[in-house]
């Protein structure tokens, strides 16, 4: 019989995979860690994510985040609590670096990135590369709709 319990389980697993993009679950767990200044238990994270994930899944994700240096496990009573050890900005920087190294020519990737910066973002980048403090005129905005490509 082709449609036994395994077929049903496969459909349910496939629908769960379809709901979350790759890396989305780690991002959700990190967001839960960032939402509090105190260490948090896997059960609390599980509840904050809607309770549809298994406790063991949450624990596995936390362990992976610890292996990547993004979270740490803290003994509490008979169990453990977790906290983020990397800020959102550090994670974004790591992701940018990973994307840069994926291209065959990192210089071309950097060039395309710089071409898409707004003038304010370009000024911040120039200051940082010169070893100066970034201008503090406020956070860079989204820039012009064309991504700043029409500059001369």
C-alpha cells in the first residue's frame, strides 16, 4: 500500500519545510534570544515561537548556534539556559563575508555592492576604511530607488 502512515508523515514534514526557508529557524531562535537580556530555556524559546516545534528541535538549533559561536549554554538548576553571544550586527557581517567568498571574483562582488550603496552609506564605508569613526548623521537610509547607480 503506497499511502500508509509514512506517506502522511512525509507530507507533514514537507509542509513544515515549505513554511521555513533555509536558515529561517536559526534566525527565529536567535531573534528569541536577542529579545531578552536574560538567559532563556529551550522551553521558553519553544513557546515564544508558537509551540509548534519539538523541544528537541529547539535544543538542536541552540546547539548549532553555539557551535557557530552565536549562542552559549549556561547551567541553571538541573538544565540549561541559553543566551546570544553575538549581536545582530556581527551575524550580518558574518553573512556578508560568507556571501563575498561565494563568488568566483570577490572584487567584482565588492564592486557591485559598493555601486548599490546610497551616498550616506558610501560615506560611512569610506570613513570606516580610512580608520575613522563613521559619520553620526543618523542611520543610513535606503538610498535612492535606483540603489545609487546613477552617480558620476
